């Protein structure tokens, strides 16, 4: 996902923060030289609904099918192993089933 870029106003405020000079200690009671201005009416953009199309993720179906097949194989082996151990067809030393 791309980075969100700063607006021109944000860049100006950051520049003012970076170039800020503190008043001298003897002149501490005077007004600061730099004044910040803010936009009182910010523009609010409506949220856009994102639609996922098949063209954006061409590998998705392939990856999901591989995951499904691998999961089914693992579950099948576990079920077969369970029945073999339950019927005492297969005995593993130290394992009581």
C-alpha cells in the first residue's frame, strides 16, 4: 500500500516547527515571533468503498485452493491414523490409545 503524502499545509507547518527559534531568556516575556495559522474549515472527503476484483489478486484462487487441499490431506491422515490406533492395527510404543 502506498504511503499517504503530506499536504502543502502540513509541509508548511512542519517547516515552521523545524525552523523554530526560541526567544532569548532575557526576552522571555515578549510575544513569540512565529504565529501558527490553522485552517478552520478543513475539507472532508467522503470515504470510497473499495471493491476487490479478481484482476487485483490473480494468485488468490491458486493459494486458497492449495491451502484447502493441504488442509484436507492433513485432516484425512489424522482420521486414518486415529482409526488405525483405535483398532490397534498400528501400535506406537509408549502411546496408549
